[in-house]
């Protein structure tokens, strides 16, 4: 009942984390959906990078493409970059003559050749240094024209500058492209216009060169983290479609006359239809809204390369170009590089890699419905985690969330390794842990607060096993009042009269000593499994077999009493170590009795306390007072002795008869643990003391005095008990035993 009331009053606390969790899951689902096709990099993209390393693509053979690399050695042998385009024309001619399927020049042709006669002539004419020389230079053949003539006899393409399309994928602008008259592209269900990422030439491209070679785009914009993971395959250049250089290389390698593009009829914007798929030869690829496909590298990234100076100086080096698509460009040391998930590559290497992927038809896909699936899983799995966390312990709930996350992660890996589907498990996994942590944690918070309320209400009087049961079995009315046999331990701290007189002018010190001693004893009683209740002065009661049932409660009470004596030794050692209290000693008296009692909360609010009512309470308090009379610190009644004497060492102290009652009862001193019980000295003391009591109760004062002398010789026998019996034996010798004598002493309890 008490626990139920506490749960009812604190139940709203468990709803607070749940309400917050619903809001967090909703926001997480919306963010997951909004960023489903995002290009911001982040944890999802890094996860897919790992997948790509674990399961690399099975791309086309690297030998299908050959790179003429303008490297550091070529610059040392031929001259510094930039080279005149007439020299680049020589490279194109060498590849064509060697039987290349196609040649792509990747160094941007949308800037004037600084070494062309035309450019040099304009410089001289503009400066009017030598007008005639400038005029004659301007009449020489243009290097662009020479490059155009090289391409006129070859299937080839040139490229715009690498940054013509921008370096940031997040800033791509979708522009209109008229695809109706494109010589290299056919469209399916697209209409006349299509929305493609915009690219712009820096300067007008030489008309002859543009007519002789297809203008392509070499830009590979990077995600927000600087890594290029997606390649837009088709661009809008001056209102017309332009292929990525890798697309043109793949078309040449596959022998296809044209590239076919299909539009998404359900996604038409103000600039035109949205690209959906691209087909090169027999291979079809799904496209994102910006016409991009994911770069999916193979295990080996190496592409065959030939240094440019060898092509120029050694005709034999050209034989390897036969039946290959040749890409001409700077290496990553001399020119710009592209950061990919597999490291930095030169522009030519990156396009050769993408072209191999396109020829092989290997791709990954992330359809629009995947984002909706991920958002739905966030809500569903979050709700599922909430449901099971309501019924399970905290760590069990977290364990199931971890197991479900592993399954989800394995499903994501399987989707990538199989059909190449990009499914992001991170947001649903986060929802699982949020659901489990918030619900189980909120419940634990409510229980902790309820636990704190219980502890506050009962002033630390309940042992930890009781609190654990209250937390774990909230439906059980652990704290309801009970009527059952209970072992009551009553202990009292006292200062001797001499010590009290010492602190007559400092009464606060007495209060501090008693309070500190009671705190130590109360903690020791709680640690021993008893429910503790502090009474007036320096008295503490501990109850065993309540609130939790304990079949062997007398034994637990005796064990607790011995622990309290040990604690008292430590307390007195601390008192002795203090210069203000040196020489002072707290005296401990303990009484243990067993009997039927009412036990339960007795009080209201934070002034509540766990206590007991019954004859055993009065008897235990009486027995604790007898310690000052008989000497031993721990005194027990007959019930405790009968149930525990096989385990602990006892001495019978006396037989007492309450005034007005016929029945007498014996009281016993708890001497020690089983090790004491098995010692020779204890057995000798116990034997002589038992003989002493038998002789005294039979009225044989001579035998009683002899046994008393024998008992006094035992170690540790200097206690008031034997002084008492010495006086009684002397009185028995003088007056003799009265009629009906049984050795019992009358007392008032």
C-alpha cells in the first residue's frame, strides 16, 4: 500500500521522458526524411565508404583505358606546364595512330592557350612593342586549330576546366538543357527540356576545336566533407547537354553510338524533366535528381599509365594504346587531385575509374522510398523500444536494443553487398537506444525518486535488500504492516558517570559523541539486514524478519549484534584518537528478544518511521539494560538461545521471574561466534559455569562456591556476573534455600 501510494504520486515523472522521447523521435524522423538524398557527407556517407571497402565493385578491366600522364618527369624532359596545345595535339595523334578507340583531353580548353601564336601576338600588338612581329605571330596557325585537326581524324573529346562545374556538390544549380537536337544523347519520355546541373565555360571555346571534339565536363563536385562520392553524368552547358568525361570514355569503350537518358515523368520542374536513368550500351544506371550516380570503386584502383614524354620521344611506347580509350591529363602531383573515399586521385585516374564502373554496369542505388522507410523505422523501432523497456529491467532493455541494432546493421550490409541498395541503419539504431534509454531510464529515475522518497520518509531505516525489493517488485506491498515473529535487537550507548562529569561545561560534546556513535551503529544494523529505528537518547532498535521475511531471523540478529560490538571498538578507537575526547569510552549494551509483533510504517509524511510494537520490544529493551548489571554486552532471551545455541557461544546468566507471574525464564549472554564456541577456554568456562548454576539452584552453596572459583580462573571471566553470584552464594550459606527454591530472581520488566 505504501509503495503503491508512492508510485501513484510519482507516476507522472515517468511520463516526462516519454513525452520528450516522442518529440525527439518525430524530429529525428523528419530529419532522416529531409536528408535522405542529401550530399552533406557525415556519418551515413562514411558508413557507405566502409561498405565500399568491404565489398568493392567488380568493374571492367583496367586495360580498357589508358592514361597518358603528364607527370613531373615529363615536365623535366619536355618543359614546364602549360605546354602549347600543338604539343598536346602530338599526343592525340600518337594515340590515334596507335589504334586507340578514342582520345579524351582532360586539361581545360575553356581558357586561352598562353603559348599559342595568337595569344602571344595579341600581347605584342596590345603593347605596341613590335607591331610587325605581333602581326606575323598572329598569322601563324592557332594551337587550338592544331589540336582540332588532331581530333578531326580521331574519335575524341576535350574537357572544361575541373572547377567549371563547381567544387561543392551542395551548390550545384539545376538549369534547363535542350536535349532534342543533341548529337550524342537520345531521350525517352523527357520532352524537349531536362533539368541538369549547370556548368559554364570560363571563356568561349575555339569553334574549330568544339566542332572536331565533343566538349565534356571533368568536374567532380565534392560533398560537404570534401570527398567526391557522386559523379553527375550529364550537365547543362550553355543550354545544351554535355557528358561527363567518364561517360564519353565509357561510350567509346562500349562502342555505343549514343547515350540514352530517361526522365521521371512524375518529377517535372520549371526547368524541365528530372533525369531518372542513363543507358550506355547495355548498361543502365539510376540517377539522382542532379543526374549523379555514386562512385563505386573496385578493389584495385590502378589504371595503366604512360608518361607523356615517352609518347613523344619513343614511338614504341604507343603500341599499348591499341583498342583502348586514352585519357590525357596531369598527374595528381603536378595538377589538381580529387579526394575520394579510397584516397586522392588525379583527374584522369578518377575518370578512368568511373568509366570502368559505367562499362561494367556496376552501381549502387538509393531510391526515394528508402528515405521513407528509414523515417518509418525511426518511429516504429523507437515505439517498440519503449514498449519492451516498460516491461524489462534497464540493462535487459539496452541489451535488446543492442541486439536489434546488430540485426539492423547486418541487414544494411546485406542490402549493400547484394543488390547494392544503400540503406542507412544509423537513425533507426539511434531511435532504438533513445527509446530504451529514455523509457528504462525514466522508469529508473521515477524509481530512484520513489526510492529517495522512501528513504527520506523512513529516515534511512530500511536495509538495501528491502529497497531493492521495493524497486524491483513495485506491485508487492513490501511496506505494509505485518503481524509475525520478529527478532528485536535493542542497543543503547552510555557514558560513564565520570565521563559525563568531565563534559559538564561542554554538553554539546556529549551530544556529538552519542550522535556519531548512533550513526555508526545504525549503519551497521542496516548492513546486517535489519530495519533500524532510533529511539530516545542513545537507543536504537533493529528488526529482523521485517519488512522482508527471514526464516533464520534470530541468527541474523545475533550476527548483527556481534558486528555492532566490532563497530563499537572502531568508534572508541576514533574517540581515543581525538585529543578533546581522549580517555573517554562509549559503553554499548545490547538486548535480543524474539516474539510476535506488529511491524510497519508508523507516522506520516517525511516524519514516517519503520517500527514495531509487541512484548519482544519491551523484553529486548529490558535485556539491554541488564548488560550494566551482569557485565556481558549482549544479552538474549530463551527463544533466541534455543534457536541459535548450536551456532554461537552462550553463557546462561540468570533465571528471572517477572513480578506477578508464575513462569520464570532464563537469560543468556552471547559470548561470541562459532570460533569462540569451539575454543577450549570457552568450553572450560561454560562447563564450570553450568555446574555453578546447577549447584546454586539446588541450594548446594559449597559446590557452588567451588565451581565459582573454578570459573573465575577462566580467561575473560572478570565480569560483574561472578561478583553477583559470589554475593548470592554467601547469602545462601547464611540463610539457606527457602521453600520452593528454584534459583529465580524477581524482576520488573
